[in-house]
């Protein structure tokens, strides 16, 4: 029972989310020191000595390997978080916390090396004389149009593809940032060299955006999907963010959205910190003071960003009329729990913290029961013809159309919430 589980957590010193944050920090520190044994310069010259076609094949293999690493890496991290935060009275049927911890450290380290090789290959493409490798890599984006446009897509498949594109675009931005940092370090931070890199960076970003626009435009055209479906996707992601703002949450509020997109930030954070610390030399008291001020500025930016994201998410949930699902989650997200229990838990948890008050304000908005809640039993057309007077036929058709519209939003919430393999087409 959930109240028994909450009473067990009250006896502990740390909340589950705090335990997970400590584990993330320890993994980040260990993998950061392990990355010092990887020589970036030797890797760069080793990749630069390969032929153009071989590098093109390597880059494609790295993209596939990145998706495969993300697919089972989230399972490794989830297993670690659960074994570290499950109640002590529960009978343990796993290998323990320490083996899972070492598996998580090994995974993050290997995934960070994989992304480093990917960034190094992109850096070689930027520094090539004839830019042939960079042109071939950009043409690889247009292959996505050929492989995606002429396939049958449903709304759920398009949702997974959209999440995968968001993750892929953000990862490419970080890779481009790493390439710029490494190149600026080699040229002693000469600002003139930045303008040499700027056209190539803009060309890569513009090709990514153009390919995604053309791809989604033709997919929606050939599969008769309206553009309004993207507002439903946005509302579904906003619902994930708002519904995860709970007192005893096991992860951060953005982890549920990251799972749906197939994004694991730990390997990318390890590599970015490693590149920044090796590219920027800090010497003197004034430099350390600037670093501390920059760190506090990043913390303030994160807090401000979380407040803005939560506010916009509450707005999107209200516009989609999904407030009642905050207290009545879909069956797939909480299997084995009755709806009355979740309702009582949601009501009893209101007012515990300011973060929950934001989400509670969404669930406490007055709604019209006749307009938003679909009927529990859907009768057939023959039953309606036998039992319904003529004057009520118009109301029934309106309710049925509204039920069909709301069931589409429910499907988006129930599809594979923790799927991390993006772009899975059945």
C-alpha cells in the first residue's frame, strides 16, 4: 500500500530523489576522472588518418551505436535507482546496489567515449581542406527523408519520431559546441577563427532544420495527419512534466520527459565538462572567482528555467483540458493501483510544498463534468436507436465525437511512457 511505503520513507534520512541525485553526482565525478586517461589528441590524429569513405561509415555506425547505448543505458540507470531506493523491508530479488553501481559507471564511461569519437569525427570533417566529408555527413540527413516519408505512420509513431528528432538535434548542438571549443583552443582563442567556423556551423544547423521540416511535412501529408497533432504532443510532454512534481518522486522532474525522448544526459555532461576543463585554463584568484560566479549563474538559470517550464506546462495542460488526469493517471503508468487510491493520494498530497501547489492548482480548476468527462459505458448505435428519444440524438452524437477526441489524447499518454528507443516504426 502506498501509505505504508510513504511511512517507510519517512524513517529514512534522505528522500528517494535525493538518493538518486547523490548517485548521479558520484557517477559524474568518477567518470570525469576516468575520462582523463583518454587522449583526445591521439584520437583526433588517428581518425584524421582514415579515408573519407571510411569516416562516413564510422560516423553512421556511431549514430546507430548511440541509439543502442541509450536503449539499454536507461534500464541500467533505472535498475540502480530502484535498488538504491527500495524499502529495506522488501525482499530483494536482485544482485545488489554495488554491482548495479559499477555497471552504471561502466556504461556512462563507454557512452561518453562513444560521443567523444563522434565529436572527433565531426571535428575532422570541419577541419578538412575540401569539406568533402562535411558535405557527405550533411547529405546523410537527406537520407532520412527517403527512409521515412514513404512509410505508413500513425500518430503514436509520429510522436516517437518527433521526440527522437528533438533529442538528435540537441545532441548535435552539443557536438558542435565541443567542436568549436576544441578548435578555438588550438588557435589560442583567436576570435577571427570563430568567424571561419561560423558558416559551417550554420550550414549544419540549417540542414538539420530543413530536413526535419520537409520530413514531417510530407509524413503528415501522406498519412492524412493534421498539424494540430503537434499541439497534442506538446500537451503530452507538458503533462509528463507536471505530473512528476511529487514529494516522493524517484527522479528529477525532467527525467520522465527525457525518458520519453530517449535522452540520457550523464554521458553528454561528462564529456562536456571534460572538454571545457581541458580547453579553458583557470589560473589566479580572479579566474576562480569568475568560475564560481559563472557556476552560481548557471544554478540561477536552471531554477528560472524550471519555473518557466512548469508554468508553460501548466498552461498547456489547461488548454488541453487534461487536469483531471493529474489525479487519475492512465492505467499503464500506475499498474495495479485502483483509481480511488490515486485520487485520495493526490488530494492528501496537496499543500505539502510549493511545487505541488503549482500542479495542484491545475487539478483543482473547475471543469464542467458534462463537457470534459466521457461516459463510462459507450452504447452501440442500435441501443441508442431503441432507447433514446429523437430529441436527444444530437447530444449523443456530440458526446461520442467528444469521446473520440479525448481518447486520442489518452492514447498519447498511455503509449510506452518510458520508451527510450526513438523512431520505432511498427
